[in-house]
C-alpha cells in the first residue's frame, strides 16, 4: 500500500549534548504537524469548577490532552543522561524551558 503513517517520534532526533537547536526545531514542527502544539501556543486553562461552561470544559480537555501527549513524546526523545538533569515538569512548556536552561548553562560552562 502507498499509505505511510506519520509517527512524530521518527522526525524528532534523540536529544544529546550536540543537537539542541536541531532537536527544538524538529519538536516545534512535529508538534504542530501532529496538531499537538496547543499546550505550547495557548495558556494553561484554570482548573475546572462546577460552574465551568461547556466551552471551558472542552478547552480544558483539549489543552490537557495536548500537554500530556506532547510531554510524553518529548520526554521519550531525550537521552537518559540529559533526562536525569531535568526536573519533573507539569507542562510541555515547562519541560522545554527546563531543557533550554540545561543547554544554556552547559554552553556557558564550556565557554
């Protein structure tokens, strides 16, 4: 068959000590292509309450799904030696910021 299933993890190389810029570019593209980038583009919704509207519930559910799947995908594409230096994160945005901080500090240490 001519159909090829796009698996996002195939386009994101494993993050190691030498490829942060390429990795981040692939992450942003892949999450957008897979329509999983809502948690990167939109603010985290407030917790739901009994008074939450239907639209608030839908937004919350979509954002949570985007965040959870994005976070799982990105964590799987980080080398173990780097993963151990990244603190636990609740959001994909927080995770990307922590990864970036890791590379900024290690780059400064080498300079």
